């Protein structure tokens, strides 16, 4: 082990991952499982049955107090006032330029209590920024509570059947992007019907000392359905098929919400938020570039950073790309000039010196068939 | 998985099995395990010359792309036709799945290559 490895942070399930034979890699300052049985196998398990993920590296930042709503409204792109207690929404944490400091889920825990779930790599930066903004609005406190939670995600069509026997919470009562409190395997948890895979499923906030117990209980409960543990590799291919943006790839401090195709996360109706003015300008002026999905038409796999060409000229850059296990196609996302952003537009990708044909397609690449459940 | 003694290995995790002046080249079990699920193998056309230590193709897994380096110099005679539709054969049987057959320009030039026990020691460090 090198010094670098020694300084990586670990989740409460670290020993379990190692003992189970997971391949561990450094990710965002953490040593995390990238795969257990193979990315393809894990990806297909989530699409067809269910998979279990340890995403305890994610950060949690809580804002509470009389001024909490005002503070969250200021830092979040979305309209937190539209949230009922027990509801969550996706949002951007924006710079004054309308670009992404991070993306996050905003949970309304109480009328004046919010929890922001943020990316591991950004937690420190986000907390510093949010704290500063909270101070300006006053009468609210901001706490980095990341160490108080382990976070497990059970994702896939069988997720509810696997989780339900372990809890008294009636899962069919939790609608998509809502959450509830209760016990899972006798641990006090928050159960959120959210995820990052494009499948139905739950994310469970667990006290760290109960994480292994809940993890084992979920695998045991899912054994009959062949539910398997999954790593960050499958999480990445799953989220890409579902066209969910990844911070550091598809969005960052140089890309605006509108360019990223996430205009639906902007609460235009609320009075103000950081970044609003620039986004409004950009909306009125029109976008020079926009994030699109593409499929390769010739053999080759586009990867992050590859150039997008049009008639031989460099016009953009790939932000994410892979060969997807479920759709069995080489797909990706890229920023391209708006003129080439309509589905059907022909582009080329420079695959390590080889000009390879691709075509813009509508997002998402994969959309699950909704069941009859309450969604 | 044991490393067969009937061939030589590179530090870049390729194997080469010599049969006179003809050699088969593939990647090791260690390499396929590190790569994960292989989805695409890009290989040179027959007739192309390859040079020891230089890239002659690439192998892509779901998560990443890696270069393939020629263990020895020569001319590509044949490319394994199985790999076009079944790249996963590299994961299943790495030591049976040759990628290219090469006519070596100097079959004696094996000096910098490792034998199986040296290679196995390398994978344990």
C-alpha cells in the first residue's frame, strides 16, 4: 500500500467489500468498490432484477433554522418551496455564472430543515460555499453531516420486493422522489425512492454502525431473486444509459444548467437564486452549445475528452462514453454547437486518431417501462 | 490461473507463443482481470508490420481503453476472427485466445521477455 492508498477514506462497508472480493479503486478521495462480479453482470442484474450499491461516499449537508428555506432557495437552482416535507428534488448548486459547483438532491426533512445530498469529491467545497451563503441570509445553521450517514442503494425492478420484508414502512406509499422514516433490519433509517441507475429503487440512509447489518440483510432478502452487490463501474454505465449527468464529466464549473440540458431544474418563478441573472441572459440570447446524446455508427467507443468533429473540424468534446451492457451499443454524451444538436445530426468522433461516424440521438438512451405502481 | 510455461511474457501483460518463426500474441489472465469486461478489440490488418514495444492495437473494456504492445517485431499474418463478435473470449480464456499471428523478423530476439515464473512474480508485486 502506498501513502496515497493509506490516506483514502473508507466507508463503513469497506471491510465487507474487501472480504467479498470486490475490486477497490480510489475514487473522489475514497477507496470504493468499482466492481464485484463484473460491470456487465452487475449492470444487467440492475436492469432485470436488482443490485445493491454502497454510495456512502456521497456527502450530506443539512440546513436548518427559520431562514433555511430562504438559504436553500438562494443556493439551489430549483424551487425548494415547491417541496412538501418528505419530498426531494434534483437541483444545481450554482456559481453566479449559472455553472455547476455541484449537482445535488434537496430533501425537505421539515418545514425549515433541508438535507442536500452532494457528490463526494465536492462535499468540502460545497459546504464552504453553502455556509457562506447561509451566513448572508441569516437565522439558519449549516452542518456537514456526511459522517452521520452510510448510504445504500437498492436498485432495480425487484428492489421493492427485496426491501419490503425488512421494514414496516409500506413502500408502495412512497412515491417517486419522496422519502419516509422507519426501520430496516432493526436500524433506524430514511428510505428515499430515488437512485442513479434509471431503474426504480430506494436509497437508504443508515447510521454507519448499522450499515453492514442492513447490507447483509438486503443481500439475504434478495438471494431468491439473485440480487447482487454492485460497484461504481456499473453505477456509471447505468446512469449513462439513463442520461443522468455526472459531475466532473458532463457538468462542472464551466458548463451552465441550460447548456447541460437541465433547464427543468431551474425554478424561474422563485424570486432569486445565485446564477439566475446569467441563465436568464443565456436563455434570451440562445445557446451556443448544448449537451447531446450520440450513438456510434461505426465500430469504436467514444470516451471522455475525445474530440467531436464536423466535416473534419473540431466542434466539441465527449463528456461521457462507453459500450453499454444493456443496449449493447457504443453511446455517449458531448457538448456540440446547437446547430448540430437535433436528433439525427451527423457528427464524427476522433477515436484516438480515427475519425468515426456517430449520430445525435434523443436522451435518455434508456427509459424504464413504468409499472402500475404509484410513480 | 497458472501462467503456461510454453510461452514468454511482457511487463505490459501480453503473452507470445513461438512456433518457429510464427508467433501467437494475446494478453494474460492478470491483464483481462484488471481490464474487466472486454467489449472491443481493435487489431491491425494482416500485412502490417509491428515493432517490439510499440502499440499494435487496443483493447476496450466497459470502463477503459488500453493499448496492446507488440512483444516482438514482425508482420501480422492473421487476426483472430472470433474477437470481432466475441471479444468476451479474452476474459473467459485469455491464454487460449490469441489476438494476432505474427511472422517474426528475428525469432531469437526474446531477450527482454519474461518466462512464466518471472511474469507470475511480477503480478504479485
